């Protein structure tokens, strides 16, 4: 799991570095949404979505459908009205995952893979039958819903609060530099699994926890 976050984290760093050099403004939450979508895509079914590199129909459909669900939650009557765009987006997402399942089945190597989809493809129901594709598709899409927004929103709030509290940001820079033993501006480019080992990660977590009392409660949700 960790290598996927590290690899995509480097892409995010490159995007932000290029934007800073050009003086451009970026939608940070959108970048984090793409970061978590790509990461959980690799974790969930060992398939690169690459939304950090290009516009991807699956990612766009996911964004639109999530926005529709949120809108309908506040305006329940809309759920009873036909929404062609939402139906098309759901169909696109389910077809996307179905294609991956079909390809994995043709390859026949899912018994030797460790991603979540492959693990579920090896499982049997109570009657000893393979889990149906409908179940696999629902499981993967729910995995995306559970993982993408929660992580991306947490990252967005964290960066927002750090930007509003530069003294906390400076403390975090010092801890990262000290923990990883490198200059702060080169950490992301050279980050390894060892840098994020449990003892080192706890040091950074302790700083965030100890600083949270001075930040907005929203960053701790």
C-alpha cells in the first residue's frame, strides 16, 4: 500500500513545484482527490488510473456522481427525478471496473496477486461459488468512496490549516527534516518506505496532535 502513496505523492509534489515556479494557482483539493483516486485504484485492483497525469473519464464521472449524491442529500426530492448524466456516470464507472475484472479473469493470474480485487476474486460464497461480478463491482466502487474523499478532504484541511498557521508549518518542516535526515525541499523526491516507518511516523503524528489544539476544530474532524 505504502509504495503507491509514495509514488503518487511524488507526482503531487511535481505538480505543486511546477505551479509554484510558474506562479500559477491550483485547486489543491482537486489534486488531492486525484491523488487518492490513483492510489486507491492501485491498491484496490492493481490498475493505474493516472488521473494525476491526464483527464480520465472514470475520474470525471466519479466527481460528478459524488456531487450529485451530495446535492440530492440536501434536496431529497431530486432523487425521484430522472438524471441522465448521473445514470451515464454510474454506467461508465461500473463498465470501467467490469473491464478490469474481465481482463484479470482472462489473464488468469489473480490467484497470485495481492490487490483487493484479486483477493475477492479468489473467494467463494456460502455455496462454494465464485462471487458474482456485480458484488465485485459494488465492493470496488464502495472502496473508492470510502477511501478517496475521506483522505483527500483530510489532506485539504491539513494544508489549509498549515497555510493559516505558518508557525505550525515551520515546526512540521523542522521535524520532517530532522526525522528523514535531509533538507526539507528534497524529502519528497527521495522519500522511501524506511522514512515512513512506524517510529518515524509517530514523531510527525505527535507534532500534528500536539499542535491541533491551537488550530481550528475543523482540521481535527
